[in-house]
């Protein structure tokens, strides 16, 4: 980095070098709100100012980066890149012939008048691998992608929703398309991690969708599954029953004599398929006897019992081991 490229991040945020982390955060929030592109649509100058403010905060909010920046000034990024130039290479480093140094440590020690060993400044102590930075050419965002989990209600996932998310110090709006399923991923371009070496580079943000449990519906691929309680008389006589679906209530015919645990299909009432159309809704019938009986109910159930012609366990009398 040439001296003309050096940026005084403290001046960018309008703070002194002695301020603490809270003051830096306060200054950043004020300026980020002032210059945010959403507040200044079409204003290129404000957009550039917002980028500089974000870049300054990225460095000064990180204790390790801030320490390097305070210590090495314009060379703070290179101080985090221990490397040895290939023999015979002469890299121009703001007028310095870097090829004659065995490592950046040697160069920086000479620059600061600190020749000799310094246990607290060995490359093994200070080197940190940043995602996508090592070996990534200028313009590459490999390794800078970020991941996060986004939990939606089933209604939000079915209908689609716009969510406002906080990504670090930035607030973004993300549109989740209709039909998102558990473990599906949504890519938000340019909202991942910044490169620690090329501040104009940024990866993508990948959101993994989770859907909060619902009291009635469950997933089975593109189908939905639910349990429908019915009374004994509805099971015996059959009935037309209103069943909840993602689109609202629909009437489903319960055939007479249905057994508990049998499933009925509501075609096209399930989840949105990735290639278009809808899955089915599978309705599992559960015969639910009443817990409390009125006098007349008890009387009629007793009459049914005493006059019943069906004996559902008659085939068990001959069962043996």
C-alpha cells in the first residue's frame, strides 16, 4: 500500500485515537445511518462515504486489527501476511526493495528499528487465517461466504415473506420466496464477510431455512401430514367434515366404517413443489372417544353395546403361541 493510499480510520469516523470501543460503535452508527444508500438513493458520494465508514469500523471494532493498525499504520494489513518472496524477486513496496528481506518480520523490524528477536511478535503468534483471504487473487470472494439460520413460521414459508435482518452492523431486507422448506437455502449476494486484505471484496450470505413446528401440519417432502380427530359415530356412519389446509377450510367426506389410523388424501393441498404445482395433504384419521358423557349419551352407548352384532375380536379366540 503506497502512502497515498493510507486512510486515517479515526478521522473517517470523526473520533480520536484514545476512544474506547463503545465510542467507536456510537460514531459508526451515526455515520452509517447518515450515509446509508437507502437514505441517499442514487447518491454516489454518500455510497462511497458509507463504504469508507464501514471499512473504518471493520478495522477499529476488531481489537486485533486495531492494534495492528495503531502499531503499523499504512502497513497494518501486510503485517498479518507472513510470507517470503521468491529468490530474486524485487517487489516495490512504497519505494522499499522488499526482495532483500527474508520475511515481512525482518522488514518491519528494520523499519521500526527493532532488529533482533521479539517473542511477542513472532509470525506464529500473530498469524490468523481469514476465510478466503489466503491465496485468493484480487476480485475473488472464495471463502468469504457466510452462513446463518433463519427460522420462519409455516405461514411465512408457505406464502413468502420479507425479513429485516441484522448482519453485523448492517440491516438488510431479504425476500424469502413462497414455498421454502426446512433446510432449503437462500443466497443473498454480496452480504457475506469482507476480505481482510481487499476491503472492496465481500462474499455472499447463505441462509438455511428452519420452520417452526406447527400445531396441526407437519412436513413429508412436498406433502403435508395432519391428524384429524373424529367421533365414534362419525367413524361408523360417515360424515362430511371441515379440514384445515394452507388455503383455508375444505370439506372432506369421511367414509362410513373408517378405521383409526387410516389416511385420506386431499390432492393439491400440500406444499409448493420446486418445479411448480402443489403436493398433497395427507389426513390421518384418529377416532377419539368422548372423555365425558351426558346421561343420554351413556344410555345410547349402553344400548349399542347390548345390541351390537359386530364382534371385532372374535378372530382372536384361536390365537396361540
